[in-house]
C-alpha cells in the first residue's frame, strides 16, 4: 500500500529485506518485507512517472531511478533522500537502468531517444553515450561486467562488449513487438550465459 496510481516497476535490495517500488505519479516507496512498514523517498514535485529502479550491486544503500522526463536519479536509501539528479539525461522518456555488477561507480541507462548513457556515480558525472538506430526499452548487464544487452521498441536485442567500440557484437530479432524487459541468467562455471526476455 502507499501508491496513488499504477505501480510501474520494483526491485528487491541485496538481501530481499526491502523492495523499492515506483509509480506513474513519480512516487518511490521502500517497503520492509518483514514488518510491512513503508517509507516514501523525498522527491521533487515535478517528478514524472518512474520507469525503472535498480539497487547498486556494490554500494548496498544506493538506489537508481529513471523517469519519463529522461532524468536519472541517485538515492541514499539509508537517509531516504535524493543524492544526485542527472536532469534531462535523456531527451525522451527513460526506460531502464542498470548498475555494473563489478564496478561500484558505473551505471548505464537507456531511453526512447535511442541513447545508451554511462555515468560515474561517485563523481556524479556523465562518462559517455552512444546512439542506437531504434528507441531503447530495456537493459541488463551480464555478470562479467562487460557484456551489456539492450532491447528495442522494434523487438530487437543488441549485445555490446563494452571493451570494444559502440557497435553491437550481436543483434537478433526476438519479438514482433517491443521488448519491455530482459534479464541475464546468473553465470557459473557450469552454466552457459543465457538471456531471458519478456514482452
């Protein structure tokens, strides 16, 4: 309970004790799974619909959000407040973000402006961006920390090796409609990496 409109995204923290949820009204609420108590994060009154939430892999108190106005925000969940806002990072609605699983300061976001943008969360700065040929709708990192997959509104998936140029190393058509989310399977020495896609 606590949202005034449709819940658009959610993400569990590292030990599954909290789940963060975002909504169409721009609210972000932290829900304690054990006690059932909820805490709403302080936000700007101008915040638009939240389209993605992600807890940091390394810094456990870090939460990232992306919204319809193209902004990417960083939150301190312990202090329950905004620590930085990359205002207008995207020139169209943002659709997804993901923290690097091996680099504690690296964050990537995607949006309908066709851009993939990387950030340094410690220096609060943009690192670089590159543009795809279609609006982007989903993003995820493989456990290796160098393989990034993005989904498009045309049903395609592009796979990038971040050590190489900003050209996909593999592209395939997955669906006849927009890819709304994708998730890599966790890797181990016995399991080959796979990607799970939902539409």
